C-alpha cells in the first residue's frame, strides 16, 4: 500500500515537472516519421494479464511483424528519425507514467514483457512476477541497462543468446525483486536508475545490491 502511495505521488510530480519538456518531443514526433506520437503495445502485467503499455513512438508501427521481430537490431531501419535518441536516453518510456497512474504499473518492478518474452520465463518465475505490478524500472533494467548494445556485441546468434542466456538470468533478477520488495529497495533502485542513466558504464549497482543472483559465465563480460 505504501509503495502505491509513492507511485501516485511521484508519477503526478514527474508528470507536472516533465510535461513542458515532453511538448517539443510530441511536436517533433508529429512532424516526422509516421506522424504519430504514442505507441501502444500489449505487455504482460500483474496476474499474467495483458495491458497496453504507453511509449513515445520510436519505431515503425508494424515493427514486430517486420524483419527483426521484437528485438531491435544494430542500425535497425525500423527506427524513426527521433527514435534512436529517445531509446538511448530512455525518454521513450516516460508515457508509462500514465500506466502508473492507472495502477497498471509501479515505478519499480519487473519490466513488462511482450507475451513471447514473458513465456521464455519458467513457470516458477512467472508465478513470482505475476504477484507484483510491472515497473518503469527495476533491478533487471539496471543490470541490462543497454541491452541492445550488449546483444550487438554477441558474436553468435543474438536471438538465441537472448532467449537462452539473457532471459533466464533476467527472470532470476525479477524474482529477486519479488522477494526483496521493500520501500528501501524501491528508493535504492530508483536512485540507481538515475545514476546509470547518467553514467551507463558504472558498476556501482554491484556494490549496492550484493545479494543478487550470480550471472552465468557467458554474461559476465557483458554486464
């Protein structure tokens, strides 16, 4: 209940403060690309039920059905003119403040996954994350803060690496949050998110969260 109160307060505060800065973004999106501002995509939320997540448009509307699927590629031609900047800075996620106000999401929680990626998780992982609302940020979002760039460095099949190495470890991290969902960790993750956005290469999170599950050997060099 206390976390929900913080969610409402901070999402309202962030909306008031950031809205003037979002106006130029909305104008720019309307004037470029496919001339639409928001992108609504079905994601899996609490209880394993689908909901529509709000994002600023960064890719072609039909991107999931075009070559490349749901994973973004290096120099992906589906990315709109402003899309690369919005994705790199995570500004494209700001419209999810609406989802938080609606009670569909929290500031901190497991990232809401597309159904295909959600189903990569084992049944035990799904059972755990289904009990909490998905988050705008979370411990897995911090660890995999630049997942697109990381996958671009994988020498072999990046999709296979994602599905067999990244997704299982990401699931372990999300379960960690369900077991450590406290107000203290809520604020620690929120603060650490701001730090990694400013300093993406920092490893401070490893010292702040010492009890995280150990990553598989294949991931160590990337995170």
